[in-house]
């Protein structure tokens, strides 16, 4: 049985192919985090293409993205293998992310235009509906747009580039946190404190609230990944 994403066909135009590669990368990354693809497993292009019913080109691009995320690595003569992501390494990455996002929030509080502030507030309020519905995927999409609005509002293209690259590496782990019970509501409340600080132009409060938010995300993500890893290890034990 295939996990069909789109019918197999000749490679579509570049833009569509990249979108397909992004979707495949997310699916593979989620399988790794959820323990369905274990450390040391070889990610075979042919098998993945057959599984998702796509050509090998987007699979090859997706595997490149998964390697960039640090979830897999290319080994000479062995292909792409699933890596072990230690909790310590994950925590280090989130600490760096917290500082970058805090800097972006500080600058956003100082430099966002009126229209940008209103847009950020509207996006935050709109995301509350997804929380009430328990719509994890919808809220995750809002969450990405919310943070990207802050990056853009900092009006510092180099910082936006740095924080975007780091966020991309952590994206699958940031999604995983929403599987923790009560995390959607907590995330929305944390966003509210960030928004209020930015709206009133309080740069230091915006930075502090954002740093605290990302470190909370870190704790939830590390806890979830650790729980999944322990669960997978127990299931692999002989009975």
C-alpha cells in the first residue's frame, strides 16, 4: 500500500516539484521523530518513491532536506541513513533558536509598521479558532505564519535569514510539540503575551516573552521526542 501524495508522473515544473519535495520531507521527518523509521535505517530512494507513488527526483530532494534538518546523513557507499538526535543536541539547537527569535521580537517591537502590527494581532486572534477546535495541523500552519510575521517585522533581512534557516532545521520537532496534551492552548497564551509586548512597543518584554516561549517549545519537543524514543525502544524488546 502506498502513502499516496500525488500520482506518479514525469517530474512537474520546478516550483511544483519543490513543493512536493517539501511535503515528502515533512512526511519522512515525521516518521523519524515518531519512531516509524529507526536510527541506522537506510532511506532508499526507490522504496520511498514506490511508497509515496512519486518519481525519484522529488524523493532525492526531500532526502537532502531531511539531511539538512539533521535527521539523516549521507554515508559513503551506504546512502542516506537515519541519524540519532540526542536530547542534548536538540536542547542546544533550541537555545540558539530562542536567542535568534528573541532578537527578532525585540526589533519587531521597535520597527513594525502599524499595518504589520495589526496583521500580527489579526493572525494571532484567528489562530484561536484552531485551538478551540483542537485542529493541530491548522494551528501549526498559523504558528509558522505568526513567527514569520515577527521575523519580517524585525526589518533585518540577515537576521530573518538566520532565524529562518534555524527554524527549518527544527520544524519537525516544533510540530511534534503539539502532540503534547494542552500544548495548543498554552502556545496560544504564550503568543498572546508576545503580541501584547510587540503592540505596545516594549522591546525588552517582547524579547523576554519570545525567549521564554521558545524554551517552553524546547521542553515540550524534547519531552515528546524522548517519550517516543523510549516507547519505540520498549516495543523492540523481545516478549
